[in-house]
């Protein structure tokens, strides 16, 4: 009887740990905040670090806005996120910037205080990974203030 209780307790602990781990893998609220751009790749080519220095991305519960070095909006809009798959899938409906009125499809991955976001140009399929091809853009972001 004691072994059964111990086994049941152990299984309950493992299940709770797995559930917490799974929750962390799907907790989109961790994206909310201000991020600095640390790397950018477009069409398979990395941009120079001097080109991304000073750029920021601000994410709320339902919006993403990308700012250039001067604090002006490059692009922005509302987004939906599907956290049921890895990497997460994102759809951004642009309301500002170069793609205003268009929809971008992409993928997202959180690793601690690093966020990776890769999207295709409008009317293109979402990328399969974070290494860009033609008509794709990938950003590596670091949480600002930490």
C-alpha cells in the first residue's frame, strides 16, 4: 500500500511538472514587452549589425510594432498566435508601414529572454524554419532592460 501511494505521488509530481513545462511552452504572454533587435536576416542574407543597432520591437497582447533607429514605425499591426505547434505560428495583419493592409505569416520561438520571429512577405507561405530564403525576413530580439 505504501509503495502504491509513493508511486501515485511520484506520478502526480511528474504530471504537474510536465503540465507546467507545457504551459511555459505555450505562454504567449512572455512575448509582451519591449525588445531590441540584435540580428536581422532578409532573403537569406544577414544585415550588418550597424543596420540593426537601435531598432526596437514593442509587443502587446495583440499588437506588434517595429521601430527604426529614429523611433519611427517601420511596420506594425495586430497579430494572432497559434502556440499549439513548435515553432509557434503567427499571423500579422499590418496596419502601419510598408505592408499596410496586408497579412504576413510566420513563426515564433521563445528561448528565455530571446525571441526569434521569421515571416514571409505578403501573400507567401510562412517559413518552415528561422533561416530565411527569398521573400522572408527573420529577426532575433533580446528583451530590453535585462
